[in-house]
C-alpha cells in the first residue's frame, strides 16, 4: 500500500523527525496497519514507514529505500544497535531505544540471557513475527518476553498483554549486576520492563559524589537502586518509597550485596520531607527520583508545584557542601522549565546551589537532538555552596 503525505509531512522526515501526523496524510487508500510505501503528492517516493490507521501519529519512518523489510532487516538494525552498546558494565541495558535508535515504537531491553520487548505501534504489531525473528537472530536470547502492557498501546487500538513469545522467561526475578551492584528485576511484573535502566549512569555519578561516611537519603527508591550505590560510600542511607512491595525487594537487594546500612521506610515522600525538616535532620547526599508528575501538557503547572515542593524541602536538608541529585521523567517538563523550577526552589529554600552536572538518561537511551520525544529524563546534580 502507498500512503501520500503533504509537503509539511515530507518536511518532517527531511528534518530528521520520524513521525508524520494524521493531519499531514493526504491519502491512505486502505486503512490496514503495517509497513507502507510513502510518497509526496507528486508521486515522489519518500521511503517506507510503519502505518497506524487509528493513531494521531500515522507514519513512523523506517528507511528511505525500497528494500524488503523482513526478518533479516530487523536483525541487522538490532545488531547495529547492540554494537553501539559495547562495553556497558551491566548485565541489563536497553538494546533498542525506539526512535532513538532509528527503530520507531520498538523497545528491547536485555536482562542477561533474556530479552524484554515492547511493540508500541499498530504498524509494528503487524511485523511482530519478523521483529521477533530479528531479535532471536541478533541477541540469541533464552527467552523473549513481550511487555506489551503499557497504556501507549491503547492510542494505537492495540490490546494490552504480557506474553512469552519465545523460549522461557522466569516468573521469579532475574539477577542484574550493575557496576558491581546486584539487584533482582521482576521482568513479568516490575515497573517498565522490570527495572529503571535509564538511571544507571546517574546512580554511578551520584555514588561518586557521595561523602564517605556521611548520611544519605534516597526518596522514591523503588527497589533501592540508588540506595544500594550510595550505601557503598555513606555510613547510613534512608531509602523511602510508598510501596511496601518495592521496599521488601529493596531489603532483599541489600542482603544480596552484604549491605546493612540502609534503613527502609514506607512513607509518602511529601510527608516525610516535612517531618525530616521539622526534626532538623541533615544529609550529605539526597536523591529525588519521583514518578512522572506531569503525564500530559495540561498537567504541567500543577506538576511543577509538586516538583518545587519536594526540591525545596530536600535542599533545606542538605549539609553545607552536601549534594542533591534531582530529576524529572515527565516528558512535558522540558529542560529549561525544570531548571527554572529548581532555581525557584533554591530561592524559596534560601540555599545557594552550584550545578555540578546536568544529565539525561543512560547512554543506552540515546536522546536525538531533533527528536525531543527520545529524551524525557532530566537530572541535575547540585551542591550546596554553604
Ligand atoms: N529511583 C528508582 C525509581 C523510582 S520510580 C530507581 O532508580 O530504580 C518512582 C517510585 O516512587 C515508585 O517506586 C513509586 O512506588 C514511588 N512513589 C510514588 N509516589 C510516591 C510518594 N508520594 N511517596 C513515596 N514514594 C512514591
């Protein structure tokens, strides 16, 4: 099938962005999802794309050529993405970061011998058999799990499901070693594909700035991923989450690493921050890794209120010279807005803070400059000047 797009649609591809929206599609003769040829209104061939007839994002660019997109094509693309990850000192990492790796709507994470994939568009769903064959050929996994249970699939008219598509993938958690820290990831049920792989580089960065023998606080710890890294340097770490299940796994992880200096606290981070402030507690290192407060553009103003509150309270807890690592994974909260919020929080907290680093997601989640959607995670490492 051939889909015809407007000049504006074609322009988006020329500018390096893979998406063409419904409003820039001029003719779509058969409303069948899959891989389609795309031309402009003069019939000039523009390339091949994934086509989603029900989605606002109608076309996702795959290739400028007219080659056959078969299992071998997916294998080569996945293998090239894998080669770009060579040397990552962890057994779990993202092999394919969708648009960030030129494979729109496809996510593949590797957890040791297992692959966990997400097919996030209707066009890609049609290519499932070839994509799967490509994963097997490029990664030779013992098992492939499809974590197709993310809400994005609803925009594509696709069902939510978690299925083992090849081999076996244990229901019990799989061990991950990340820069020498061991933890378990529940591939079938854990958040995202089992763990927050996007924070790996940031954990190492914060650990390097953790005062040896000091006190550290890890808020929104989930199963303790930052806390474990901090506990290798700090004398005492308090790890906080509202989920008792996540904390139970955190405790297991501490044991697995032979660490006995982490206190696990089930609490609402907003309440606990107020309590710690009242008690005038002081920390040398604080990590703030909240869930996305802004899920839509409309919710940004309210979300900023929440971000500012936790940040200004965390800033007040810092010892002189103490370090705060703070982040936002809300795509709609863009970098400049995030920075403005931090400045306002520092103002209200009455603290002078120095920027040590501005970060994004780990290097296996490539952020492409002209595809802003590939970058959602922003982090700032700040040091209290006095
Ligand atoms: N830091 C983690 C990821 C955190 S994800 C890592 O690097 O792996 C966000 C976490 O915040 C989830 O575990 C969720 O249970 C927790 N959470 C959400 N709202 C919360 C709240 N108000 N107080 C405390 N924890 C909360």
